[in-house]
C-alpha cells in the first residue's frame, strides 16, 4: 500500500466575504477554489507544512480522521489547505457520547504522541454534525506546531512523549480510548520501513525542507517505539 | 423607543461565508446592570431554509447551549466558526420581546 501524494490545488481562490474566526498562529482564513470546494488556507512556514504533511499522512495510516489536505499552487509562496468541515463545532465533552467514531479520539492521541504534538487544544477537535440528529463525526485538525516539523528538535527529544497541557481542561480518557490508542501505536510499530520513509519523502517534497535523513531516522524510531511513547502520553494525560 | 444602556447583538449562523448569507438564531441583550439575556428567534430555521439536514441538526443540538449563554462579549469556543455575533449596538429600553422578534425576522442577510 502506498501512502499517496499531497495534492496541489490550482487557483484562483476566492476569499470568503465573512471572515470566520479560524484561530491559529498563522492566521488561517477561508477560501473557495475554482471547483467550489471550501478550504481553510494557512500561510505556513516550511516547518508547519512539514508537520501538517507528516501528521496527515501518518494519520491516514493509523486511521485518524484528518480532513483532506493539499497545497495551494497559485503563487510562489506555498499555502497549506485543509478541507473546511461544515456544520461543525469544536471540542465539547458533553457530546463525546454522541460521536459516531469515538475510536478516532484514541487514534488521535497516538498520532499526537508519535509526532510530538502539544497543541491539541479545544479548537483542534472538530465535531461534524451528521444526517442523524445528535450524532457527530470527530476530526483532528491543526498539527502545524508538532515537533515533527523540526526534525532536529524532535531528534533531541528522543522517545519522550509530548506534554498534554493544551488538551481541553475537561478532556478525560474514557472507555475504549486506551485500547484504540494502543492499537494505533501497534500499527505504527509494525508499519513497513519503506512506508514511513515514503511519508517523510512526500512530506519533505511538499515542504521543501532539508534534514530528510534526520526525520526518517527519528520518525522510524518513534514509530518502532510507539507503544511505549503512547503509553507514556496516556499516563501524562491521566496524571493531569 | 427610549434610549438606554442596554445593548444588543444577534447570534447568527453563517450559512454561506462567500455570499454573506446568515440566518439569525437569537438575540443577546446586555442589560444596564451587566446581565445578559437570550431571546430565541420565533421560529427555528428548518433544513429547507438552511439548505442541509446536517446544518439543521447542528443548530437543533446547539439550541440548549444558546439558551444558556450568559456572556455578551463572545461565544463559547465550542460553538465553531460558523456561529457569529454581530457588533454590539444600542437597544431600546422597551420590553424587548416584540422589537427583538422583528429584528430577528429581518436578521437574515
């Protein structure tokens, strides 16, 4: 199984008349492409594109629900595109029981542990409304701050788990979450070397950054030891 | 209508950010003593008006949270980006039910 590429979406892009409040350090905003698709566009630096790319591709491999991702190709400076999820709200503990894919939360934690993402805050969970009343689909967004975007900094962390300080204050590990996080960690551990290297290659090509070999080695190491890293991360969450 | 220190903001759902089409869901009124009250629109928009059953489901599920709003300055972070508040504006001191419902009915853009 190949990991696929990151699409390049050609412009022109139309900016929304109403600027929705999309939070983020890099001032994301809503655009519509020529095919009328709605995207959140972020003018990210290379390290942000690298982090989003690895997070999105590895997330796919682990079964994490990440909105369609792409790069805008309408100017010299690359912009990051993430499909806008309509009819959604952000993290809400009272609606956890209404999730149609609760297993996604555990997988999300495993992904965050591996890519060292310390920015899983309230707005980085999306609960999309479904056709059935009071049912939601959980998506993971915004991985631009994950340390995987800075390969040497990630290498310096060794096999350390991230700190869960940005998680919503009322976030708690519930039934089934640990099992799905562990299953995702085992999936990462058992992934073929070539697949992990392919993720790095595709992400590096998208971001245009260096340190390909450093990232390959550190990501391979973190995937091989994912069960331990994820276990440490879960323990840190429990200990908050 | 008498002027007062009372202020008004409309809570709207941005149905299409590219055309600017919004649907008004409720009014937030800040009273002179600083308290906030919520007045819901007389009718809840249905899927025909909203264009999607998912949108209708989302708004129906948020109804209880909207009723419980107690802050005038901003919406809870959980509400998501398609719910917005209009800019604060002075509101009449008269009993709000009638004029608020008129505003809410005319609030769609």
